[in-house]
């Protein structure tokens, strides 16, 4: 073989080698391209499945968001969880001690419901449910405020076990459900507070009207008392003095002096009745010496006339402003009068103390027969209880009736801390201003 032929063979062999390498390379890149297409398709499917899962999760959580009734919300949680993972059954359970019971189920009324299960943990519960149901079970904690150790369970046939994605969906859904339940609780609380505030406002309006009526009535009674009593008596005295004057002028001095004596006696009577009226309006001792002195005076009179022992320990009230002292005096007066009039006991204790957070607590406790709700709500001509409540309200306080330890009735009045007043305002001035 010539050199020329050898060179040709080598070149041919080289060309064949290069060609083979090119063919192998071309095959490799086609396979890689095919693999890329496959990976891209798998990725697309995965993304679409994730988007689908997110869509379902979003639908399930927004399905709960507008439910603010706590009872109905639990039903919705079971329904939405069922729809979220296409389960056969959704259960909301509560664990008390080591017993688990179904609170609600979906589909409502048709779902499989086990009787109470023994379970101290979520794992126990899942095992118990699996054994009882005989299918796939997923249990997620559901710490909503209305349940004790709440749990959400979804059940499906054994040939459809729950995937990792579905389990994650259920966990996120349960967390959203718990947040909604807290919102519902806050809403219920706000609603209760709103209704309470409305009722209080209505009660305030009613008491305010009543207070105006009582004041109006008191003014009218006062006008009548002045008209029928002192005014008539003074007019009568005037006539007697006129007659005495005429008689003396006519020279009948003895007879005239007799008339003047009669006028003097009438005068004493009028002064007496005016004193009683003044005391009823403003006990002088209360104005000059404060609550304790005035109330001890009154207690002494009541104790003597009704043969009941009355103990007073209420000096804490003496430090209050005049208006509060007058109101508490009137309340204690009515409660003590009620006790001696209606209770049939042998003892009344009137005590007051300063509360730790400020304000005063006044208690009038008797050891009598006690009073029923109906009696205390009697109303009509019986105005004492209402008047006490109005007076307590008038100084920003409250009044309640309670049973005394061992029987009897206790009137408890709480007056909140009072704003400081600039110097004492005489009670007479307050009454004139009213
Ligand atoms: N301490 C008490 N023990 C037993 N019953 C009481 C006591 N306080 C009140 N009651 C009952 O409650 C009812 C209502 O009391 P309230 O003070 O409103 O009316 P009253 O005393 O009958 O009349 P008023 O006070 O208008 O002169 C009384 O009639 C009585 O039956
Ligand atoms: Mg009374």
C-alpha cells in the first residue's frame, strides 16, 4: 500500500469518527430536549395543582369570613372543610377530660357521627376515628374560644388517603377558622355591650323622668303644705289680732288681751309646724354637723318609737360633699324606716366604709323577715324603693337589695369617687336652686 493510500485511509477513518460523534451528540440533545419538555409539563401541572389548591383554600376561608354567629360558624367550618378536600364527612369535636364528642357535622344531619370517643390527644382522636370509621381520617386542632380543646376531622374512603397538600390546606384553613371565631366572639361581646349600654341609657332616661316627676310632686306638696298650714294659720292670727285691736279700741281691754293670748298660742303652733316642715326639707343637724350627727338623731327617734335597736357606724360619709351626704341621708332614712316598718326584726345596722378604689359603700341591714322581689317592685303608692334608687343614681351611684346573712334585708349603696367641690354649698341654697 502506498503512502498516499495510507493517508487516504486515515483521513477516511477520522471523517467517519467525527461523523459518528456528531450523530451521537445530535441524539443526546434530542433526548435532553424531550426531557426538558417533560419537566416543563410536570412543572405546569404542579403549578396548576397548587393554584387550584390555593383557590379552594381561598374559597373555603372567605366562606367563613362573614359568619359572626358563633354556633352557626362551627357548622360552616365543618361544611367548608368537607368541600375543601372533597371529603365524605366533616366533624367539629370538643374534648372534655378524655372524652371527645361531636359538636356539629357536615353534611348537616346526614353525616356519619360517632358516639363519644375516648381520646386525650389529637393523635388518639385520629386513631379512634380511623378505627370507628374504617377509612382515611385527618384531624386538625381547632382552638376556637367556644370549644374546650376543639378539633376538626375530615373523613374519606380508605382508597383516597389525604395528600400532604390537603393536610397543609386543612391546617391553614383551621388557623383561619380560629381567627374568624375570635372575631365572632369580639362581635358578640361588642353587641352585648351595645345592647347593655342601650338598656342603661333607657333606664337612665326613665329614672331621670321619674326624678323630675318626684321633684315636681315634692314642690306641689310643699306649696300645698304651706298654703293649708302656716298661710291659713297666719291669716287666722291676723284676724284675731285685728279683732283684739278693735276690742281694745272699743275699751274692752280684758277681752282684747284674751284675744291676743289666743293669737300668741296660734303663733306658737305655726312656729312648731314650720319647724317640722323645715326639718323635713333640711335637717339642721345635717347642714351644721354632717351625716353621722343628723342620722344618729333620726335613728334615736325611730328606735324609740318602734322599739328597734339601731346601730350607726357611718362616719365615712361625713367626708363627702353636701349633695352626696343629703342623698345618702335620705336613702338611709328610707331604708331604716322600711326596716322598722316592714321587717319585723329587732335590729338595724347602718354602716359605711370608704372603698379601696375610692367611693363609699353604705349598707342598711336588718334582721327581719326579708323582702320578696314582688314586694320591692310594688310601685304605685309605694315610692320608697324607687326614690332610693333615684337618689343613688342622682349621685352617680347604684342601689341594690340583698339578703342579710341569716335572713333579713340589706340595702347596699355604692357611690363612686366624687369630684372635689369648691367650698361647702349650703343645703338650703341647693334646695332653692332645685
Ligand atoms: N327591710 C324590709 N323588710 C321587709 N320588707 C320590706 C323592706 N323594705 C321594703 N319592704 C317591702 O317592699 C315594699 C316597698 O317598699 P317601699 O319603701 O317602696 O314602699 P312603702 O314603704 O310600702 O311605702 P312608702 O315608702 O312609699 O311610704 C314595702 O311595702 C314592703 O313590703
Ligand atoms: Mg318605704
